[in-house]
C-alpha cells in the first residue's frame, strides 16, 4: 500500500508485515510509523482485511506491506518513486497507488515536453517494477475529467500500471471519477450512487442510503480525526484496492504469472464493458469470480 501508512494495531489487519513496512521521508527509507491519516488503512482493508473482527477484504489471506509516502512522509515525487521501487524490491505481487495528483497543461507549461516530462521520470520506475514482477494499480482520480485532454494523471497511463475508475451500483461511471481511453483499464465500485452528484447530508431527504452507498473498510485508530476503527468513504481511491486485492488472488492461483498476464486476467474477467477500451471503464467493471475462474 503506497499511501499514508497502515495502522498495525487494527484487529482486521494482523496480516501487515510491520518489519517489511516503511515510511519514505525526504528520500530516505525509515521504519514503519503507523497511519496518522486513515486513508491508507482504509485502502489496505479493502484490499486485504482478514475479517478477524469485522471487515474482510478482497484478498484476506494476502500479506500487506505499507509504504508510507504521505502520512509521515513528505509526498514528493522522489519519495513516491522511491516507494514504488521499494515495493518492487521486496517482491510484492501488486502495489496500490491511491494517490491524488493531477496537473493541467498550463500548470507545468514551463516544461518543454509538457506531459512527457513526468512520464519520462516515472516510466523507468514502472518498468522496473514490471520486470521485478510487481503490478502497480493506480486510481484514476476524482476530478470529473477526461484525462485525454492534455492532463497529466500519475500513475495511470504508464506501462506496468493498471488504471482504475470508479463505478456506482448501476455499473456506470460515478459522477466524480476521471476517465480516459489510455488511462483507464478497468472500473471498480468506488461508492456513490448513479452518475449525478447528490447531497450527502444524513439529515436530508436523499435518494441514496447514506452512508451505506459508500465503501466500508478499516480505518486508523491513530488518525487525529475521524471515526475508528471503521469508516465509510468514496472515491477512486476505494476502487483501486479492489483491483489490487484481485491481482493478489490471481498471483496466488498462478504464481508464475507476470504483471501483464495478471492485467490481462483482470481485464478478461471484467464485465458490462465492451472489451474494446471504453474510455470510462476500460474493459469493464471487474468481476473477481470471473477472473479467478479463468486461472483455476
């Protein structure tokens, strides 16, 4: 989990490899320091919570490794690249990157190559992970934006990274999710009903059952604010770890599968898409059962 850290004390996250987990601070690898934010713990639970207490993730028998680049880390581009390399170096099958970073062309117009600048920096890192057997999974972002309009969205669009948009219960793209033909490989449930933004005031007369329309998962007891040890959240950050967990299941069934083969298994197992690169859902909304049955 390349994120804000993971709460090692959570009863449903006893599968966290604390010794193998780290914080990346100012370009240096430091020991694991927990999760002061909550986001990373929520993402980790969706991917692989054990269900010992309440929450069961997509791959409950997987081993979790936390790579904190935002909680105690500084969140620089260099830290994130170092975190990606670390995930590959320790042999993870899949590395989740539910991080929000997007630039419009005018925001970095001083770079001669525009979008290509950052891609050139991160492409070798993504390729290194792919060679080492790690499949990176990146959230598409919550900006309601077509990423093909000259926007730079890391980490989607890099070779070796599977981009994930967010779907609602109607299997359509949620109102907040980004999309893009070359940046989205599959969609996954991210919380939020239908395709229009509606009020989330729990006291209001709403059309959706707030908060049950959001994604339920583990939450950090170390976070300064917010409910613990569980929480309801929505976003492409919540969609991506479902695919990360699915990638772990795929590698469990086929230990020799390389990242490209795992990606293809996830894509071929998806449904409700046209399988021809739909800009909103790529190959479609993921279906875990379809994917694992193809590998059994």
